[in-house]
C-alpha cells in the first residue's frame, strides 16, 4: 500500500508538465517531459524508460496528444506543430517521431519546415523506427524495426525499409487489440 502511494506521488511529480491527463499512467523509470505547448494524455498510458528514456516534447504553440491505452517503451516524440497518437498504439524503444526539421538546413537560426504527424488507433511501431513530418499512419498499420517512414501508411498494412515500403496487408487488428464502437 505504501509502495503504491509512493509510486502515485512519483508519477505526479514526473508528469507535472502535462497539460491534461484523463486517467492513470503507469511508469517504469523517469521520462523526460518538456511542455511549452499543449501535451495531453489518455487513460491507461504506459511509459517505460528502463531500456531508453521516454521523451515527450511539445514546443511553444504545438500540441502532442496521446490516446487511451498506449504503450511507449523508450520512444521519443517531439512536436513543433502537432503530433497525434491514437488509442491502443505501441511504440518500441528508440522510436523517433518528429513533425519538423527543427531548423533550416542553410541557416540554423531559422525554423525548419513542419507538418503534423498522425498515428491512428492500433498502430504498432518497431524498434529504431523514425517517423518524419507530414506522415499519417492509418488504423491497424505496423512498421517494421529500423524503418524510416516518409509517406503515409494505409490501414492494416505492414511497411518496412528505408524509406518504408509496403511489405504485406494485415487482415485483422494486431493481437491484443479491441475495436471500440460508439453508439
């Protein structure tokens, strides 16, 4: 009981920079959170920072939204405009999601190009993947480890490689997934 109370206090301390949280968050290790914009998280989020530190950053004027029942295991997500992660998404260690270049290639003092990134529900992203600006990964898609995603990924598709290309069509939701319906 005391350990549970200590964990809750520790979680609140680590998540003090979050704009809003819908419910409980489970953590292992200490995440790095920088919020100068709008950072919201859904209920049932799992943040693991034992393999690699989980890093969440929303720059000034940007939004970062993480849906319900997501699992981030040492992922790095940085928003200069906006990043949306849907419900029941899984991000493996060393995944990088960036919606911008952060600086211009010719003049580092100027901001780079940015475009929102969207991961719809039930997306799985393998270890050491990079998802770049302007990409939408549609529902139920999966990204193979080590891939660099530069273009949109259709629903229920497995992609991989550099740049990521179609590997297979997935006929069902990934394992352990439940489809939520609204009436």
